[in-house]
C-alpha cells in the first residue's frame, strides 16, 4: 500500500507543479487553490509512505514520478517540445525508479 500511495502522491506533485505555473505569480485564485490542495496531498502521501519505506528510495521515486509526469504533460500540451531523446530519458528515469523499488 505505501508504494501505491507514493506513486499517487508523486502524481499530485505533477499537478501542483503545473498549477503553480498557472497561478501567474500567485495572482489567480483557482490555480492557487489547486496548487495548495495538490501540494498538501502530495506531501501528505509522501509522509505516509515514509513511515515504512526507506527515505532515500521513497523520495527518489516521488520526485521521479512527479518530474516525469510534469514533462509528459508539458510535451502533450505543447509547452515543451517532443523528442525521441526526451522520451528515452524519461524511460530511463522510470527504469531507475523500478530498479530502486526492486532493491528496497
């Protein structure tokens, strides 16, 4: 269960990162609310997972999930360019996270 919570909370990291961009310097109320809710959910999930998972591994997985999903979302929406190299590098991140889980 902690691994599932960790993956979901990593997904919320991608949500708050994108919401933060949309706040336009904390001047838009709805993106600010989304940012605060997603950040709270993300950090709460990480905290829950850290009760049973090793800190270094859990944090690496949490940030990798968030960063990967943030980049994927940016490529899908066109705010960042799509390239095969980017996809391969993201696959490398995911592969490393799977390796960390396998070793923990």
